[in-house]
C-alpha cells in the first residue's frame, strides 16, 4: 500500500533553529532516504519552497484569479512529503517517526487512494 507522509513546518520555528539543528535535520533526511531506498519502500520525496512563494489559484465566472500566499492562514505549512510503498499503516507510521521534522511539527500519514502517475 502506498502512503504519503506529509511534513509540516513552521517557517519561523525553522528559522529559529541553530545551524547544527538544521544540519541534523538534513542529515536525518539523507539517512531516511538511504534506509527506505535500501528497503524498497521509497517511491519519491519532494521538498516544497517556502509558503511565501505560493500563488493560490481560483477560477470564478470563467476568470482565473491568482492570489499571492498560501490558501490557509496558518503558522504551519506543508513543507514536503515522502511517498512510500510499505506493508501496513503501522509501518508507514514507523517511517513517519523517522522523519527528523517530526521532532518539530506533525507528520501526517495518509493512504493514497489513486496513483495515476507514470510509475503507478
């Protein structure tokens, strides 16, 4: 079963981390990627740009309207995700707990209902 492990982060909190703490997060991601690649559970991972670079698009009366900024006003934003293919929900939760960001913000584990990409 495929799961998306959705990472959230508060940009202000991330900025407040020391360089050592940030390096620890980046090393943790490298280690996780190595672990789940070796186990065959890795499908993909994506890191997203800071939410200040977001454009939210709506279509109203046939017109496309873009608004700078994220859809929701929030202190925490989706900062990236992993897609893993593992045997169970419990294993997906174990993998989510290995994501270093989980020490600072929640990681959401969501089953993927449909995967129509080229690697499906």
